C-alpha cells in the first residue's frame, strides 16, 4: 500500500506533516490507518519514508523523532500483521541505503521494518552500481519501485530515457518474490500507453537477463 500522496494530509503543503514535524501525529495516525486497511485487504506491505528535515529541527532531533515514531508504527505493524516498507528518498533525512541501514539498526533490526528500493534512486545518488545496490538491499527488500533515471538528477523517466542498464538489474532481482512496480507518477495522463511500453521494455530486459544467466 502506497502512502506517499503529495497533498493527502494538507491541501496546500506537499507531504505535510511528515514524521519529523511537530505535527507528526497526523502522519502517524494516517499510517496506522493505512496498516489496518492493508491488513483488511490482505496487502502485506505499507510504504513510508522519513520526510525532509524541517527548518529549525536539528539533525539529532530529526533522527530522534523518526526513531520514536517508527517504533510506535512497528508496534501497530506487529498487532495487525503487516510489514513496513521504508523508502530512502533523495533530499529526505533518510536519503540512501546507508541511511536505511542506520535507521534499521536504531530500531533493533525489527523483522517488520523492511526496505522499499527505488531502482532509479540507486542510479541518482548511490555510490554503487545499480545491481550492487540491489544485492545490498536484498536481505531486507519487501518492495521495489522501478523506472529510469540519470546520475545526480531526481527525475523519474520512462525506460530507455535514462542511464540504467536494466538486464543486470533484473538479474540481480532474480528470486525476489515481492512486487516490482513502475513508478512514473508524472505520466498518469498517458497511463495506458506508458504501461504498455513499460511492460514490453521490462519483458525484453527480463529475457536478456535470463540469456545472460544462461551463458554464465
């Protein structure tokens, strides 16, 4: 279940409030409700992210707030039987895999604190090749978002418009049993055609990934 709508909680302020704001209780309540709905629907994973550190909130304060609220959310996750899929997001407090790993450690390695990995983000800002990012993420991976992207530019692109070589990425994902979802929110006006092009591209990349494995 996706919970990252831009104006879901405030019609004028994007993503407000996050788990880092003074008003974070509204976000906590929203995520708790999402977990209960997910449990009713049989959806195994609820997605979330940290948010951008607000002005006037120190780095230490932001991390303290995030850990405290995630602990509360994990108690709810235990109760209703769903897993949190936390996404590192460029520009947010937890921006990369290292940040996720730090947060997971601060939460005691809770078994319901999983990882949502965005493949484009790996190309955008991680210091590793994208397949290496996937391999690093696999032990905690519960959800994958996939699209093309360029180095240093956080812009979600259709496949083939960025810099990612996808057959090695899909080969690295071999064995992952969760959802791999194309994330192109700005393309919704052309959704049927974009969906068609995307699945055709991924099928070709999947076939090439399989051919590469068979040659090894």
